C-alpha cells in the first residue's frame, strides 16, 4: 500500500471576513479573486478556487485529485455539495449591499455523473433565481470541461440585515 500526503496552508479567516466590511458582496467577491484577502479556508482545504463573480453569478473551479476520492474510486459527494453550496451562496452574496450578509437555509443536491482525476477541471456556476428582502433562491450547476452536467443544486438563503 502506497501512502500519500498533502500539505496546505490558509490565511486567517477573520482577515477575510474583515475584508467584507464596507464593501458590497460583488466588490468583496472580486477582491477575493484579486487576492486582496486570503481565500476562505474551505477553498484551501478542498483545493478549489473562486474563478469569477458578476452580479447574481459566481463560478468556482476544481481540479479533481485523489484526496477528493471516496472509497469506491471517484470524487466524494461531499465535494460536489461543497462546490454547489459555495457557488449558490456566493452568487447570492454578489447581490447584497455592504453590511448585509446571508446564510444557507437548505441545499438540495442531485448527483448526475462521476468525477475522477482524469475528468480534468470542473466548473461550478451559481446563479440567483430570486432575491427577496428576507430570503433568496439560487441554483448551481457542476459541469466538466465539455459542458456535461455532473451535479446540480438549489439553495435557499436567509438574508441577514442589520
């Protein structure tokens, strides 16, 4: 049996959270992409990154690796769910003014295709379907490089106003 290891580091999550102060959600997402603040620790531990953000849209990219695998030799469903939740939530965040936050209320995930190391990079795109005063609804799609749908999700978010 061959043992493999992985080492990673992350920045202070409170520094990242502090970067949101005084910025709209879209400004904050774009500052993260530009590297003005450390990426969220979950992106470092899971090995994915925020690729782009526009109003009502967020895209994450993941290069599948062995450390994402479940016991049956493909990427674990929890990785799908984490990507889908991140894309949906960050899409909602791009629509929020400075000082307004959100939290996920639920996530409904559909697993549609296997991801393996040889799948190549996968992209997860979240879009806002509805933004109300107290709740938002977002959808996310996880696709391979040829556009094949690998997973999808819907997420309800609670809008946290001061």
